[in-house]
């Protein structure tokens, strides 16, 4: 991959690479009684395989397979590769993401997701502060006979998607979003200063 992994390379040659499976893992070939030779796989190949594995399996299972897998998974370069492979990040994007925690970036995805909590009223009024509630007050409805949410978001919503409905009186609500807590970096906010789009329906 042409990337620096920041790990000491495994020793090879007539010494380390010739250790038996029992010496390395404490087990023999239980079927034939023969002893296999341990094969040390380069970190780059392990990364190439693991980047296809779902992240939840990586953090719940793969990280406990062996020390080498754990060390590879804990390297920032591995999560950078996951961002490229699954999220479509490019070198042009990484130019603006200096000193990022790529594991945090992968899981929180602050530059891709809608950072408003409960934007579609699926959790009732949770995370919202109601300021004005005039007329018939705020309502939560499931649209019928038309697809206003689909038209607004530009994508097909699941059946039963809800939306906010205001009244003839003044209605307003707000919520505070901590961009750092949601995964944005100080460098991006202070130096890159990207446009911030807000969306709720």
C-alpha cells in the first residue's frame, strides 16, 4: 500500500519464521498429528483483508484474535483505509483533515451525517427545546397522500416516517449541537471553516 504503518516489522528467516504452530499458538494439527510451520503475514495484507470486515466485528472479535491483529487494528492508518474504502474519502479530503483520529472519524462520521439529533420527530420531542408553541401547537404527523419528506430530503423514506407540523400561531424550537463532541476537529472548524447545513423536517 505504500504507507508507513508505524510498527516494527516481524522478524523473518531461519529463526522466527520456522517456529511451529504449537510454539506460537500452543496447538498442533489435531487431525493428522503433524506440526505446521507458523507463517507470519505482513501487516499490510492483514489490513487489506480486515478492511472488508464490518467494523462491529473488528472491534468486538477481530481485535482479540492475536497481538498482531490487535496492533494493526489499533493503528490510525488502518482506520484511514476504512474511511477510504467505505466512506469514499480521498487524499484531497485528507488534506483538510490534519491530525484526525481516524477511528473516531470513521464511527462518528461528522462530515457526512446530519448532526441534528432527532431531526424527523421519530423520538417525539426529545433533544428539542420548544420556545414558541402557539395556535394548535407543534404536532408530529405521518404524511399521507403525498411524499413531502421524500421531496425535501431527496431520498425515499421508510414507511411510517414522521415529520414536524407547526400551527397557524408562532411555533419555534431549537437544539444546541456540540460539534467537537459529535466528532468534528478543532482544525477543521477553525481553519478550514466548512459550510454548515442544518436539516430537519
